[in-house]
């Protein structure tokens, strides 16, 4: 009963000084809102990475040329050393690798009527769709026959399609890629921003890319699909031994290529995002500390303003414990009210900025309530002790 009465008095104290209370609550609310925003953003990133990992599968390896060196210093360009023959031989000699997909990518200008878009154009083979689990949402992928015939056909990413065609269907339409005419036979669905997203890409047959578009006879990527994630070591050994033999590397020479596991790469990104999020959360917690200082200041002022009230309550029977609890509860009310405001504001901000389905990180919401309660208690502890230790006679005489 006394606790409920103290809570009511706490809210009454908030109403009696609305501006001062609002400024005090703001510090707590901003801190909680910032924490929730970072947590939700991190959760969305984690889901995107996990979804992309599930699409690619943990058994997909990416082989790329290593960086070249000049006088012992690494340059920004890659070694030109991967060929279609490398991809075929890796697949033929390795029992751990079930399929290899060669690819060559380069930037190109894609044009349709009076619109143009700078896109990443990737030349590859038909198995690319199944290996990367990326299938056209409309139309189809190109065939082996179109690969052999060096056909000028292409599949557009969602962003490229939107920029060039808007809501119009591009199937059957002709686009110019570096001034060469291509027929649109498919469109990928939107994957969203993120690593490996095909949204801003255009996909064409590898033979067409090498011979008709870029004039090259090498690759810049080979995708290798192993039987399972457990076969990674065996697959890596087969890749290294095959490529080192093909590239005539001496035992004392380093690999002139790199092999990367998709799952480890994505995990590294996730770990980096987690570290950044934790750093931002620490900064947001500083705002909570500042809010706690504001609560302490408000409670000290409140004790001074209500000295006579404290004396009257002591005179009619309230003991020091009751006075202590009264001001502690009022401080907790300030903290929890600020936390509630921050939760509501943070959720609304997430919905407005991030959009999509509202994500409520219940664990952090509970943490926020506990943190705000703790801040309220910590901030109100000294003012409460000061109120409880006031001399009754002096308090009654206070003007």
C-alpha cells in the first residue's frame, strides 16, 4: 500500500514540474532509444547475413587471383592467372568438389532508350544459378546452347531493372551493354543491400563476356562447391595442388590465388558488425549515465523544495525508512518513465527509418527497464538518504 502511494506521489512530482521532468526524462529516453536502434539494426544485419549464408550454403568456396607485387610491395591489381581450364581441372581431379563455376566480372554501362545505369556485368555459366541459389524471379537463366553460341542474352538484377524499366516488364526487350545489343531473358528478384547481392548486377554467358564484351581469356572468380562443409580441408588441398601445378609455382613461392569460404567471410562481417554495435551501445550508455545525473539533480532539488513536507510527514509518524523509500521510488519512477519513453520512441524511430516489420528485442527491452530502474535507484540514493536524515524540527521551521 505504501509502495503504491509512493508511486502515485512520484507521478505527482513529475506533473508538478513538467518542463524539468521532461528534460530529465529526455536524457534517459535518448539513451534507451539509441541502444534499441543499434540492437535492432544489428539484428536485421544478422538476419540478412544468415539468410545469405543459407542461400549460398556453407560448402561454397570462392577462388580469386591474388594481388600482384612490385618490388615486394602489394599493388592494387590482381594477378591474371585463373582460366576456364583451371576450373575444369579442379572439378575433374577432386572428389571433394562436386562442381566449379567460372566467372568474369567487369563494370559496364547498360542503356535502354534514354536511360542508362552503370552496373557490374558478370559472365558465367548456367550452373551459376544453382551454385549461388540465385534464380530469376521472371523469365529464365541462359542455357548451355546460348553459352556455346556466345549469345547476347542477359538477366538483370532488381535495381538495374527498376532504374531502366521501372514497373514495365523488360522480358524480350533489348538493352545496350557497352553499346552492344543484348536481349533481356530474365530478371532476378530483389535481394536487398548487402554483400553478394545481385540487385545491381547483369549476368550474361561467359563466352559472350570474354570474347564479345571485354576481350579477355582469363577469369577473376571460380566458384567451387564441395560435397559438404566437412570436406573443406580436402577441397582446399585439391584446389591448391591443382592450381600450383598449373601455375608452375615452386615450393618456396606463395600461392598466386586465394580461396575463401563464404560462411567464414560472412561470419567475419557479422563479428565486425557486432563489435561496432557494442561500441555504439557503450556510447549510448553514456547518455544513460548523463540521464542518471539529471535524475540525481532533480531529486536533490526536490528534497530541498519539499523540506517542510518531509518534516510534517516525520512529525505525524513517518520514520526514516518511509522517507527513504518515498524518494527512492520517485527516482525509480523517473528512470522507468524515461525508459518507457525511450522504448516507445526507439520502436517508432526504427519503424520510420528501417521500415519493414517492427522488431521488438524483448531481451533488451527488459534490460532497458532494469537499467533505468537501477539508474533511478543509484541516482536517488543520496537525495533519499539526505531527505531521511533531515532533522524534524529544522525541517518544520524551513521556509
